[in-house]
């Protein structure tokens, strides 16, 4: 009498509730990632994921392997975003310090040279701001850490978004107003002494007198917002310790 053929062992469907929940979450995130990457969702042979596949590494490796709710494997900004951020930060600090220094200098060839440097730096900041805005509009930033989302109240989140929106606006307003003032007083900008730029407005002394204070007001407004931004970042880093600043630091995994 022939012995019965060995039966193929069925997958273990008797997973513990926690493992089953993790399996469902894992499959949902895999589906979201597949949607964002333009691919399809490949159905597995078993409706359930085996327990061995659920025990993913913990610590840093585990955090890098498990995507967040937006489908990104890392909460860090793109390297190009980080480079633009710090390049603009250094340029803004330098051009503001130069503006403060040269404002009270007596008329001299040295002052004219510094004014030209100030204008070149302003136009460079304007160009970098265009690049940064275009990059931001085409590359979604990483989601905030959940600790930040839960800790920030409604008004704090609104203040955060308002501060960033105003800073982006002033990245354009400050250099454009300065360009307009230079054109109104009759001093055209020759970028780096090589590329002549068109006059932003016609030469007009009354218009120049009207524009002049707004360049100073907008510059100090931008400086105030930048200081507020820095203070908030340092609070998150040293007091809250929620990892928000690490997203924009270069050279960190």
C-alpha cells in the first residue's frame, strides 16, 4: 500500500496580532512606495508576510530601511538643497555685514568698490534664490519628524510656515529693490565688471528717494526673520532634541 505523498507545508497563517499588524503596515507602505515610483504592486504568494521578514533591523539601519509616511527612506534634505541653503546663508550674512559697514563710509574710491561688491552679491543672491525656489517647487522636502508634528501647536506651525514664506519673498524683494534704487540714481549694474545688466527702472531722483528707505527696511526685516529662524533651529536642536536641524546639516547620515 503506497504511502500518501508528502503534503506541501502551508505557510504559517497563525501570526501573533502584533506581527499581523506590522505585516499590514509593511504591505501598505510598500504599495505607497510603488505608487510614488510609478511601479505596480507585486502580489506575494501568501496573503501574510512571514514572521522572519517582519523582524527588520532596529536602530539606524532599521530607520533607513523603513520608509516614512511620505514614502521616503530618509528624512534628510537632498544634498543640493543643503548646499543651496548654506550657500545662501553665508551670502546673506556677508552682504548684510558689508551693507552695514559701507553705509557710513565717506565718499571715496574704496566706497565705490564696496558698493559694486554689494550689488554683485545682491544679484548673485537673487539668482541663487531663483534656483532654490525652482528646486523647492519640483522636489518635495522631507516630512517633519513626528516628534515635531506632535509637539508644535497650531499657532507654532502657522508661524513656521509664515516665517518661511516671508523669507522666500524677501530673498527676491531685497535685491530687486536695491537694483531698482541703483537704476533710479543712474548707476547701472555691471555684474562682476563684465556683464552689464539692464536698468530696472528709469533714472529718477524722486523715485530713488522713494525707493531708498525700502531697501533698508526690507533688508533689516529679512535679517530679523533669519535670526528668528536660527533661534528656532537651535531651540529644536539643543532644547527639544527632536532631530529637526540634522535634516539640513551636511555630511551626516
